[in-house]
C-alpha cells in the first residue's frame, strides 16, 4: 500500500531562505559516539510519537528514528551515513510532502529540546556544544516550514540563521 501523503495546501517558502552559518560543531561525533546519537534520536522519536505530529510519521518510529540518526551522525562530524544510504539529503525537498507549518515546527522543536534536557548525562553530549546544536535545530527547522497557516510569525525564522 502507498502511504505517500497528498499535499492539499500550496508550498510556502520561508522569506529568510536557507539557513546560513549554523552547522553544529564537527567535534560532537567523536566525543559522543554513534550509539549515543542513535539512542538520542530514538528517544526523540518516542516523544514525537506521543505528540500531535504522530499521524505524519510512519508506523514504526524506531525505524524512522534511525534515518534521523544517520543524518545527524553526518551533520556532527561522523561518516555521511544518510547520504550513503539514501542519496543527497536535500532535507527541505524531502519534507515537502508533509504539511509543516510553524505550529508543527514548534512541536518538533519542543520534542527535541525535551530530549536534550539531560543530554550530557543521557547521551554523553559534550556540554560545550549543546547550545550550538540547539541553535542549529532552531535555524534549520525554520527552513523545513513549507505551509503557511496564516498565524502570526508563521514560517519566520528565529534569527538563529
Ligand atoms: C520543522 C519540523 C519538522 C517536522 C514536522 C518534520 C517531520 C518529518 C516527517 C513527517 C518525516 C517523514 C518521516 C518518515 O517517513 O520517515 C521526516 C523525515 C525526516 N526528517 Fe524531519 N521534520 C522536521 C524538521 C526536521 C529537521 C530540522 C531535520 C534535521 C535536523 C529533520 C530531519 C529528518 C530526516 C533525516 C528525515 C528522514 C528523511 C527521509 O525519509 O529520507 N527534520 N521529518
């Protein structure tokens, strides 16, 4: 069966354009290790599973979390696992089938920042790079917004990029 979502609303392009200068530290991977990154993403997807965004995601959230983890591994200085398995990341393009508005972005970010609350203890996340990583998520998630719901602040980035 084909679960590909069908877009009902026009594609919105955030006025700030793609995020600039916000790559997280490339030291994170070596300090944290792959296993911890996968664990962090699994916990993040468990939070998404309990959120209003649940219907957007596939039935198996553990499997889905692995794609996220593969992307993050490459992003923080590890091997480009996502690109090796699935081709060029082109993240905004990959998100276009899903109607992501500012409200969805805020839920996504809340799930991630809650996951990161005890990241130093839970995942050996290097404390000195945590703020920079969160700044990255704030800026990059603004670029995933593709649906304008007309609410104030919709789709605007936070100035992090
Ligand atoms: C702005 C809020 C966001 C929402 C609501 C959202 C939602 C989604 C959804 C519904 C999927 C498809 C899940 C699947 O079929 O496996 C997905 C895939 C993915 N997302 Fe996001 N996302 C957001 C932001 C981000 C950001 C900021 C990143 C990167 C840091 C990211 C990385 C990924 C990756 C790597 C995938 C897998 C892509 C693929 O299937 O090829 N997402 N996201």
